[in-house]
């Protein structure tokens, strides 16, 4: 899969993600390097000797998780942008992820952005805690993001758009914001159909094509369920809006 | 989960929520509402959301007037945080036959005598109220400016929230599977989540009232049938009142949101519990709508659905007790008008259950009227 998509699978990741006990102790590097290529700056940059010496320069790096203190020097030194530092002891509910980010503009510290997974799909809201962009980073800035703990092994990049802000419009036809949807979920509305009836989300011309799945994701997030286990909303005819005149025949529906 | 309640109300629509609210307001404790799905998932949430006082029987006029006057102040009385969305744009009920003209003149006289400000008007006067109508297709109309439109979801939620604040427990996704009766008295309700001991059960199950009646061994003289409805895209406000015809079988109203909502009955509809949608309805609906309101041919319909009318022999509600099961109360058979009667249902049913004299005398709406043959047939229904 990795060869055709460029996206690491769970099986690939199992070989590089440190054990849970180590993760809970504090920051540690996660080296998502799966390709045998002649490259070793991670080894040469690590002052603590946590990345073992390469017998063959084509070898993949091997991390001694007990020596690694998560300083993050290797992040900017990796030409493949394959190294991250994850701190699962950051707070009760959040993990801190340090990631390389070679795009302009850089976000402001304190800003909310959207955490993206390895495929570039938005997964959660993230807060920019720190940006390291000094000489040592050599034009590969390192961004520290605080994310909900369950996404510590999902988020590997970010979008500067704050998709998960309360102000994001979820239902474009009826202009219902994510904040409103969240409020209804907090008040106990359990399904898309219930939220549709009280908020009008999904009642417009597109009939919930966009907002239906988004609301399901938000219900799953807020209630700790899987989207696959949620009740699918009722879809009603017609598939596309149709003129009353056309229903009686003789008129074209442009 | 096994528990005890002073009253169990079956049905989480407007009737059930309004009855629970009124009982709690009068001081009753430990009231439980049982709802198979979620609030408004049945007939209330599927209705056309029209509210009118223009009826052909004194009883329906009184029930409707009480309800309209409540809706006018419901946001404040129920202390609702959102808005129930009551728009009083009136109802324009058109007469297409001479028989209707005669009936409507009688209706208006009756309505006026009860303080309902309806009037009989000419086709041209009707066109002034709904400028896009084809007035040549009608021979008269009645208009009451105080009729209108109301959001069923928010209105039911307003009642439910107020009831919860008074201690009512609302159990959604809880299905009634049986009712225990011993020696002619109600003992409790069996649900898929456990048994609730109670001396009082209210049948406010809308389209499923017949099935609830069977659980206590009563064959209610009611039946349910599907009524279909469609809604269009939202457009700028262009139609103030509901446009309605009994003989032509149409109701069509622009909601405060801008969409047009319209429906009609089908004389060949089978009596069952289906809430599916069919294409035949779309064609007939569009034909009737375009005949009277030609410019609406360019509106796009975005959705169709259906709901159950729970129909009684005289098209008036059935309220009150039953002979063979003490503690079993009926609030059903609204024949398509349960939503607009919600407030009065709540009040008179709570009073009946608590042994008080009902605000509006409803003894003639008891189930025994069918045995006695004392029917007052409502002529004004779609």
C-alpha cells in the first residue's frame, strides 16, 4: 500500500510507534521512515545517541526510546520530513505533536488550526503551541500542536483553516454552524434526523448531502461512538430538486 | 429498569407532551412519556403545520380557538429558549362548488358567533390576498386572518422542555409492548426497557392509537391512513395565507422560512401504517397546485414524505375515559388535526385525568358517542 499511496498503513506504523509505556512517560520521536535509501542525517544529528549507528547507510533508522528525550533536533534534519515527536504526557486530555512544516505562511502561536492525518484528511482541531524556526531548523520550521490525545498518532500535518471552529458552516443550504450542531448534541439530540428537525440542517435543496455525513462525524466525536455504529439519516425523494411544472409533464427541468 | 409512575403517557408528539406538561403544572408528580423513537418522529413532525379556526362544527371551532390563543403566547408561557415560529398569515379557504358556498356561509356564521373573525369574500377579494392565484377557478372563499403556520418540532420541544423542568421524565427510543389490566383497572405498561407500574395510561400514540387500544382489549373505532406532502425550495415571501380547498383536495402554504409546503389526501389510500412516498401523489399534487396557483409551476420541490392521519368516524378528536379499563384515557382520532389542537388537548385531558371540570366541555367527544350514534360530522377536512 505504502508504495502505491505513499500513506503508511497501521501495519507499517506498528514497527515504528514506541510502546505505550514509553509514550506515557513524555516526548519521544516517532520515525515514520519506511524506505531503504542511502540517508542518515537523523543519526548524525542526534546528540544523545538515541538513533543507532547505521551498519549500512541504506538501513532504516532504529531508535533507542530510552535514550531519546524528544528534543526534536532530528525533525528538521530529516530530508524526508518523516520524523515527529509525540508527547502523550502533555496534559490530561491533550498530546503535543511536533511536526516539520515547510509551507508559508506559518501560523501564529496560540492559533487554532486543523490537524490533518497522513492522507491529508481533517481529523481534529489543533492549537499551535510553539513554532521553532531558528538557525538550527535550517528552514524546516517545527510546529508544536496540542491535539486531543486520541489523535496523537493520527495528526501528521495541519491546515491553517480552522475547520472545527464553532463558526464553520456545516449546512450550507440552511447556514447552520458547527457551533449550533454542537449545542444540539450537548442538549441530547442523538441522531442526524433529530438535529435536522430542530435545526433545519439538511432540509435545503441539497437534502443533507454535505451536512449529513459531517453531522454524523460530529455526533461520533462528541459522544465517543464510531460513525459506522450511528443511525443513518432518512433519505427522502427526490434525488435532485424538480420543478412542479415538470411533474405534470411537458416541461424541462433545466 | 422497573419503576413506578403516577401516569404514563404513550406518544412523544404534541399531544403527549402537552398533556404531560399540563398534568405536571397542576402538581402531579412522577409522570413518564414513552416515545418509540424521538420527539415528533410520528404524526406531529410529519404534519402540514397549518393552524386554523375555520371549522364547520362548534366543537372544533372552540378547540381550535383555544389553541390559537395559546399559540399566540406560547413562547412566553412555556419559557421557550428558541421560537415556535407562529406566523398568522391567515387561511384562504376557497369554494369551488355551489354546495361549498352554502356550507361556508353557514360555517362563517357559526365561527363569527364564537368570536372567530372569518368572513366570506368574492373571488376578486381573494385575489387581493393571494395575487398569484387564478380567481376564475373559484366562486368564493372564506378568509380568517388569525389562522396560520407553526413549527411542529419547536412547539413540541417547547412543551417537552417545560414539562421536563416540572419533573416529567421523557423516555425516547422506548417502545410500549403491552399494557397490564387487572379487574378492569390499569396496572402498568410493559416496554422494551422494563415494566412501569402505573394506575393511569394515556393513549396519545397518534397513528398507532389503534394498536395501543388493542393492548387493553379495546377496538377503537378509528383507523390510520397515509397522507402525503411535499416541500419546495425556499423563495422570497409571496403568499401570506394558507390556500386550501376541501372539494379540490389541496392545502398549500408558504412557511415563514420561504418554502412552500403542500399536501392532499387520496380517496383510494388503504388503511394501514405505511409512511412511504409515492410518485402518483407528486403528479396529482402538482396538477392541483398549478391549476389554482399557476406561477408555482417554476418552484422546485426538494422533498416529499408522509405521515398518518388517525381518523375517527366524525373527523373530530376522541377524548376521555373508556368503560372497560379504569385509568385508560384516550387522546386520539384527530383526523389530521392533532397538532393544531395540541394546547387544548393538553388542558382538557389533564383536567379529565385529575377529575376536574374541563375548560371546554368535552363529554360529547367521548368514545361512547359512536355507540350512541351522536355524531357531529366535521365537513371541513382535506
